[in-house]
C-alpha cells in the first residue's frame, strides 16, 4: 500500500518536469515571436514557471526520500520483533 509521501511524489515529479518544460518553451516562443519591448514580462513569467517547477521537483524529491525511509522502516519492523521474541 503506497503511503502519502509516495502519492505526493508520484504527482509532483511529473508536474515539476512539465512546468520546467513549459518555462523553457515560453522562453523559446518569446525569443522567436515576441522579440519586442515585452521581453522583460515574458522573461519574468518564464523564470517564475521554471522556479515553480524546480520547487515542485525539490518537494517531490523530499517526499520520495521519506517514502523510501518509511518503506525501509516497515520492512525492518517484523524482523526486529522476531529477534526480540
């Protein structure tokens, strides 16, 4: 049974990658089609999207580590109960 950290990781990791890709595509679009005085606005929007994507990836990584630690702890608990008994 997956724990809540696994579920959060499973959702946030793809969203983080999608947001980073969207930010890069926005930079490419604005450089090719919108090369005018609006470049600062497009740059700020792209930077915010990329930063949000990196934040989601970092958060997903933390949840993945927590999920792995919980799984590892659960696999050790029956062994420790047998050894003590």
